C-alpha cells in the first residue's frame, strides 16, 4: 500500500513544511499547512485570524475546534491524496481525524520529524519565508535574491513567530500536546520516525524510504 493520507508531526523548525511540500510534489498529493493558513488569516484580519492571533503570538496552539474546522473543511474539498502539516496537533484532534476518515484511517501515515534542539534553534533564527507563496529558505538565500521571492516576486522575510522565546514556548507545547499524538499513531502502527538533520534532499531520501 502506498499511503495517500499523510500527517506531519514535529517540533517547530523540524523541516515538516519543506518535507511536506517535497512529498506532495513527488507523489502528486495536495498539501496544506494549517499554521501557514492561520498566519495568512491573521495577516488579512479575517474573523478566523482575529480568533487565532492571541494564541499564535504567545506560541500556543489554537483551540481544537478551530483547528479541526480549518483542517476538515480543507480535506472535504480535496480530491485524491493529501499531506497535512500542523494538524492534528493534539490527541482529541487525532481522534477526530480518525473519526472523520472512517475505514480510510488505516491508510493514514504519520511522519515524526526528529532532531536536536540546538539545530532547531539555529534554523528558527535562519528561516525566511515568502509572504505571497509557499517558498521557504534561509537568510543567506533570501539575501542572494535581494529579498524578493524567486518564484513569485513577493517579499521574503522572517515569520512573525520565529524568535527564540516563541520557539521555546512552541517546543514546550509540542512536547506536552503533540508527542502524545505520535504515541497514539505508534500504538496503531502508523508512525514513521524521520531523522531530520541534513539537507532537505538528504532528509527527503529518508522520508521516501520510510514510506516505500
Ligand atoms: Zn513567493
């Protein structure tokens, strides 16, 4: 069986987003980042964004109902397989997702990206994103492009929540709330652990061999 319902788990800056997009491209799956979507909603000042903002700025997860509504609305629209980044992040969310998928939940695979904290901290301060498209890169790359996105021309900058204090808070929340999700998938034989240190291409090789 080749999994076509994939969820990505990992601490902040573990490379989930990058691997998720590579995987989606390779296997022709749809990709959705709940975190990126929420930050976008905050930026445009939507109702959802206003509700989510206080949680995001303090490094907390948005309430389960909000995350669930966002993710399930997206899944319903998608045709074919998918990769979800940033959902489920809590045990209730994982259980709700299984409920929503029914028998298809057997085919779900969860990838847990792992890496040392010092490496994650280095990445957080180095990470740059495009405001207009999914492009993600490093400070050096962003400077090489003169701060303009190579794929859409948008502005490249740091994510608002990418500072060390916010990172440490998000890491704490990840350990408390999301590691139980990994255990939940491990107990049902659906968890794949990926060592996330190395270049995106090196890590992606491990992802592909785990999923093969
Ligand atoms: Zn762009």
